């Protein structure tokens, strides 16, 4: 099984190269991969197999594969029909088809993903393949991306099936947690779990399954997906992807068929799909849409059968799964040939193809007879067994059994009706062509230039027909013949399907047979055929109108999206009024009111207050308070920034007094860098605040400020008093050394124990840097600052302590600062590297090291100007940010690939000659990513708020030819 998965992955990787080299004939070579897998499935059908590859056992992520009868059925369909569809593609497409190589890769990858889905024993692995099919179907449906209909259909399918997949994931997690195992084999072999949590989990899993199989009311994505190329429709939407939901229900039925939420959801929605979609198939005029709505109808039928939970129904359901895949894939391929040769799929415009393409017509008739349930095709065998199974379903009450049987009969009548309509619409002689409905546009893909005789009927003379070749016909002919052969040999099929049905109950049950005698099922079949013929004769009564009688789910989808957009706009308009003071006030009022109410309703006693541990803390606190008050009254902008910085430095001192040198170091570095950034920004503002912008004392703001500060202090007191267990910080140093291999608990927390938080934070830093750059540069990132030699004023003869120092205007040049920078810069960079490497065991780390390097770059900029940045680090800031984020995120992926939890660290200890014992922790790579991101952020800020602004100011001050200033 692993070999088949790997073979499909490899084929998907090389498919574009093969298509580039061989053109469309590369599809023949690609078909060998699923064909080989199909041969393996047939050879090992009766030999259950399991594969277990340990990957990440601590989080239940192991590659567990299981091959049994149910998996064999779906694997045979996925791989066998997949090979035929690839052969069909070799003649459906032309060599100049856009993105053909990518299409081939996606189709082969989809086959591998479906194989992985149906063989997965681990439900989490099953979900991974489940979503892989969702993404690949999105890409395949949207293959013709230049067409708006294709883009819309792809997005619609992705949204609907993706949302269902998320619901299913929640159910899987709940079910796996309750059961104590994520293995389907454990779930099916043990005692069936029960309870409210299990009921909710089962309902969520069913939502995902029903969504994938396009069951009402979320069925509309499947007809929309007919915008995809016909091979995609034949494979994904008839034989493979839409069977995933049916497969999952069939897989879980032995354990959950008696769950209280199972039958109400499965039977009700399945029957509704069968009836509503069957009616729609009698209305639409596009042959692909006829088959699409028919697929929705029959998927509802299949879900009802596999969801009943009896051996008879399970056997009939799996037999119909096989039958449906054979006849529906065949019919879709037939439609592709018709579209390819006639240039239209509109059944009102097609005429005379039965006589002009007799082999194609015979193929379609065989498949349609199977779809309608006419003997001796496999569809008849499955439908007869299904009718008997419903009548004998003792797990259902008599009224429910009667309702289900009636619904199945009515749905089968509609099936006969649209089966006849399909054959008549595609191949019958039509002497007179009806006028197309308003707004109807025939689909034209491959119009032919074959001349027609003058004595042909008018509709036929208007239709140009290009006959298909033998290879083009091969796939649908094989599928139709297979459906006939399986119908004539039901006992052979029965022997291969029975092992699955036996898993539902150890009781005798009926066999698949072409003849069951004169019974209720046969009488029902005669009635079904008779009424189906009548429905076809009355097809004009079902004509599609502008306002469908039963509503339009596609329009409901559009209305839902519009409503969500409107709601989001109104919510945003209500809470984001464009006023920063108003938004801030709403946040702070919430911070005051909500905790006050909760504390008033139920408070804890034992709150104690200790003003300080040493008088020095009180002195520092007083300085910070005075500085904060001063910031509110000072009118000089620079002075306000400096006193705000005093509060930050005061916090760093308090950290140091409390024995947290790592936090103190980081606080000092952040505060210093923040001051530099403020100064850079303030260069573009007047030195003092204009009197018109000076806010007078406002009692409301003062009350809000005092209330916020008080509430923060009160919450801190209550939070400390609420502690009842041993503080976790007592265990952190030991855990840091045991699991992270470091003595600096703060740094180990950041890069190992809570590395997910750090990864999220540095991602925000990258977004912030990108946002700053986009706001400042508008059109193009000013990533790589120019070097000194790029300036027209550069004179290599001048002597300077810094490479670009000679370009600084004499009035602004500081020789002392340049000399100091020349001497201190290397030392600061060495200190930065020291902080980086020592951070795992001493104060420092990637964040502190990156900030130190950023300050060194800032010093170079202040001393040498904007050209000095290019001399100090001639690398694009965006590249540094991207490299850092890639390195940090890559550590998560790397550990996952090695079978460890994401972002977990490994400790490597070696003894080297001369150097001695060396201990390295792989978290150092993550820390290096943090280091690079901080350096890139500082560099981006310096080049955007510094170098770019310098450039604009210099341009503005340059006199123009007419005495003005340059713009």
C-alpha cells in the first residue's frame, strides 16, 4: 500500500515533465501507475493487510493503513477507473491545452490521495487525505481558470466541502478522545461508545461525509463543478471523490448505525437528495447537468442503503456503489465525446447521433439501462437487492421502513425518467429543433468541419459531428461492458462483497442475484419502469422555469455569502468608527466594567497587598509615575517620548531587582530601539505640538485612565490570591533543563516549551514589517539601501572613518560619533553573537541578540547616514525576514517529519579534540530564525522610516532648474 502511495506521488511530480516531452500521449504512461495499483488490489482482494509506520506516536499521528473488503472495493474503483480516465485524457485534450502538465499531475495526485483515504486506519490520517482531495478537486475544477464559471465553481466546492471537513475533524477529535484511540479498527472492534459527546461527534462526522457526497441541502456544489473538464467530472464526481462520504458512512455503520442521530440524518437527507435531485434531472437541458443531478440523486440512494445498518442493505449498497461508478463514469465520458465531436451538450440541439455514432450510442444505452435498473445490468441486481433489503430492515420501525421504501421507489421512478431522457436527448432523431430557452448558450468546445448531407433532418444538418477514434471510445466501452458482465455474474461479485456485509451482523442474509423470483421487489420494479416511462413522456411538464418551484440552492448559497458580507460590514461599522480614541475607550471601558461585575458577583478572600520588597522599588515606581504624568502635559514631542522611555527603563530595573536579568536585558534593548524608532518618525513632525492639537484636561479621560490602572492592580491582586496549587514556575527550571537542555528557563520557554507562541509572535513581526514597508513605500519596497559608491557625490579620495561618512553634510557630521561607531560596532556585533549563543544557558537568546545587532545597525545609520546602511548590510530586509521565518517554521516541519511533535528539540552531545565536550540543542536553529527576523525588522524600519525618508527630504531640498524644489 505504501508503494502505491509513493508511486502516485512520484508520478505526480514527474507528470509535467512527461507531458512536456511526450505531449498528451504522456497520459498513457501515467495510466500505468493506477493500473499497477489496480492489479495489486485484485491480486490481494481476499487477503486483509495492515501497515503501520510509526511517525509521531505521542500525538497519535502514525501512518496506519488497512486493506479489507470495503477498502478493496473503493480502491478498485479509484485505481481502475482512474487508469481509464487517464487513457481517455490522452485523446480528449490536445497537445496545446494550457497547463496540461499541471492538470496531469493533479489528476494522478488525486488518485493517490483517494487511495490513501480509503486505506487509512488512523482517522487523523484519513482527514489529511480527505482535505488533500478537497484541495486537488478545487484545482481540477478550476483548471480553466480564465473562465469565471470555473473559478466560481472551484471556490464554491472548496468552501462547502472544506467547511464540512472542519466539522468532521472536530467530530474525529472528540470521538478519538472518548474512545481512547484514533484507529478505525479499534473503534469497530470494541464496545460502541455512547453518550452526548459521542452523539455530537457522530453528527459532525456525518456533516462532513454528507457534504462530501453532495447531499441536500449542500448538494449544489456538485452541479456547479460541471464547469470542470469532462474527465474530472467522470472521475471525481462519479467514481471517486463523491464516494468518499458514502465510504465513510459505510465504514462507520457497523459501530454507529444504532446511534440516535444516525438514522434521522442519513435516511432523511438521503431520501430528500434522491427525490429533489431526481426531479431536477428532468428539468435541465445540459447533458452534464442531467448526469450531475442524477449523481446527487443516486448518492442519496447509496447513503440510505449503507446507512441502514443491516447486512442485506450493506451488500446492496456496496453493489450499487460499484454499479454507479461504472455506469455514471461511462456516461460522463460519453458526454465528453459528444461535446468533443458535436461542440454542444444541449440536448435540444443534438439529433441523429444514434445513427451516426452507433458504438457510442450502444455504450450509452448499456450504461443508462444499468442506471435505470433494467436487467441484466448490474444496476438491476443492486436495485433489486436494495428493495428487498429495505423491506426486510428490521432495525427500522414499520412506519419508517414504509416511508423509506416509498421514497426509494419514487426516486427510482425519477431515475428511469431521466435515464430515458438522457439517451433520447443525446442520440434520438429530432426532426424539428425547439427554440432555445431565453439566455441559454450552447457549450462549444471542439466544433468539427465534417460536411453533412442535404437530405438529413434540419436539426441534424445543423449539427456537425466528428467521429471519435478507437482509443477515445475505449474507456466508456470497457466500463459499459463491465457493468453488463457484472450483472450477468452476480454470484462472482457477491462472493467478493459479502465479507464487508458480514461485519454488520453475524446472521444469514440474502445473496446478490439476477433473479429473485416473483416478489414485491420485482413488482415494484415493473411499476418503477412504467411510471418512469410516463415521466419521460411528460417531460415537458417539468421544464425549468426562472423561479424553480422547490427553490434554488445555488441562489441560496449566493444569498448566504452576501448576508455574511453585509453582516461583517455592519459589525465592522459598529465597532470600528474610524476614531482611535473611541476604539481605545471601548476597550478600556470593557476592561473596567466586565471584571468589576464578575468580582462583585463572586470574589475570593485572602487578597493581600505588599507595597514593595525594598525601598528602591518604591523610588523607581515613583519616578515612573512622575514620568507618565509628565508625558501627558509636555508639549515637546521629543521630551514626551523620552519621559515615556523612562517608564520602560524603570520596568527593566524592576525586572532586574526581582532576579530576572533576561527580562531586564530584553526590556532595555526593546526600549532603546523603540526610542530610536520614535525619533526617526518625529523628524517629519514639528518639534512641539500645535496649540490647536493640544487636548485640554478632560475629566472623562482622567477617570478612564485612573480606573484602568486601578483595575489592573486589583486583577493582579486577585489573580495572586486565586492560586491554590503549587506555582508552575517552581517546575519550569527543571523542565527547561530536562526537556530543552538549557539553564535559561526564559529562553527555553520561548524556543522550546512554548515555541508555538513564539512562532506566532515572530509571524506577526514579519506582517508588521511588511505593513510598515507597504505604507511607506506604496509602490516598491526600499529593501536594499544604496551603497556609498552609488552616490554621485562619492569621492574615494576623501578620508573618512566610515565608508559613507564622507557623504554626510559637514553641518550634520560628527567626527566623534563616526570614530566611536567605527570602534564600537564590531564589539556590539560580537556581543550580539555572544547573546545568541549563550542565551540557552545565560541571559540572552535570539531575540536579545537580534535587538543588539539592530542597535549596532542603528548606530551605523546615525553616524553615517542612509548610505551607511547599505555598507553595513547590503542585503534586502525582506530576504532576511523571509529566511528567518522559513528557518523557524522549518524546525517545526523537520521535527514532524522525523516523528517528533512539532517544534520539539533534540539534544546532541559530542566530544571533540581540543574543544572538549560540546552540547548543542536543535532549538538553536529556531532561535536563529528569531534572530534573523528581529535583525530584518530593524533593518526594514531603518530603511523605511530612516533611509527612505532621508532620500525624500534630500530630493525635496534639491533646488530645481527654475529655482523651486525638486519633487
